[in-house]
C-alpha cells in the first residue's frame, strides 16, 4: 500500500512575516501557542501556512556594519529555533526543500532580508547571506539606501544607481528573489528593466483601493505580471482600508528623520523599545472583506497566476477584523470561495504562485 500523504502536505505560503523579531527581541517560544503576536507554529498549522517567509528585518537607523551585525543576530536566533526543534521546523533553500519539508508535516522556513542597507553596499555580504540560506531581499525599507530609492523617502537616485543594478543582477545570478515591496515607483521600473528573473512584491496591496505609496498601481501590477512575478497582499490596516490609509500617510509624513547615534547593545535596546511601542494595537476600520477586495482586484488586473499572500503579521500593529492572526487564514479562503474562487485558484493564491517564483529563482 502507498503511504498516506500528510494532510499538511499542500504548500501554504505567506511571503512576509516579521516573527523573527519576536524570536530575537523577546525570546519567543514559537513552538507554543501564544496570546502575544500574530504567528507561532501552532497558529501556522491552524492557518494552513506551512512555508512562511521569515523576514530578517533591520531598521534603517542601523548603519553599515551595525546593520550586518543585526542581520546576523536575527539569523542566529532563527538557527537556534531550527536546532532546538528539528522535528517541527526546518530551513528551506529550494522549492524541492519546501515540498519535502512540508510533505513530512513540518514547517518549511524561508529566510529573507528586509532592506538593502543590510548588505552594507557590498556584494560579498550579499553572497554570504545567500550562503547562510537567505533566499530573498527587499531592495529598500523605509528610507533610501545608497543605491535605491524607497517609496517613503525623498527621491535621491532617480530609482536604482549603477550599483543598484549590479545588486539585482547578482541576486539573479546566485538565486535570490528580488523583492520590490517598499521601493519607489521609479526603482520598481528600473528593477524590471534589469532583472532576468521573476520578482515579487512580498507584502504590498493595491493603490487603486488604498492610495498609500507602499501599495502598487494597476500599471505596476500589470508590469509585475508580465515579468512573471507575484504581488502578495499585505494585511496592514492602512494598506487595505482607505480610511486607515489616510492615517498611515499622515503618520509617514510626521515620522522624524532623527536617528539614534548608538551602537551595539544600546542600539539594540533602542530598537526593542521601538518595536514594543509600535506594535501596540489601535482602533482600525479594516476588515477581512477589505483583504478580499484587494485580492480580487489584483487578480482582475494581473491574472490568477500572479497574486499571493504577504500578511506582514508581527510587523503590523492592528490586523483587520476577521484576520487577527495567521490562524484565521481559513476564514479568508472561505470568503474567496463565497466570491466564486475555485479550489485550484485558492491554492495558487495561498502558495502555488509564490512557490513557482521560488522554484524559478532559487532552484528546484
């Protein structure tokens, strides 16, 4: 007789969660269901998400070698999780790894970097991250890098510099996914002009619905589809709901450019305080229906093969009502079924499309 295929073998991908921050800062035990945060291994299983992209996010006020150090600290924290619980979670380097690990009933962890400043303008650092198992990088975060403009900063480079184009080419060469969430519109178009591989927007939504700079215009979504890439819908309240979006734009305008002149443990303590402050929930208008609207709009613009899920859980303070944490993904699937989406379409949105890009870029 053939062995039964584990129920959890279907690949479910969320292409952006910030849970590594909780592991490093708060020493969160992800093997236990928690009342804190949005993600842990029990809730991943409940949500049917067995191949999450764990973002190793470093705030942009970490500069140069400090940004590299912080990235290594996050990578080390995730390795400690893998080493302590190999029966529950393992690092995935290729699409085949994802299928093998999830097929055995474990969580397949895909590691990413959220901010090009984390390579300290050095392609050797980028290559070393790849050798440490990191398989995607967001080109910018909240501020410009020295080689690429961010969507939430004043333009400084008119998109990508020549070195920025080298970064994209090197990511293509080694097999690291280029992530264009957070970049300016001009950086986005420059990336698509340079890349030889599909790219992703790991956690962005639709600007036609919520007009915030981090979301994508319909023209950008069409261009991403022509590239073969995927736009993964972000559940952040301002990304989904226009009322929350206005508050988000106001918050972006009011953020100070002041950066701490700290290093080492003092800088880490500052970052921990900031993380705890920023993750305090506040009232929002966004609901599960808003997430459905963004998915549906992106599908109509890009086609069913180019839309995914990039929740930004553990990086957003106030998820939409009905999608309070990653265990609630079945409710989103049910809402899409009610809207007329077929099971094959839902499988594409909740993992299949992103796994295709992962296979094309990182390997089989």
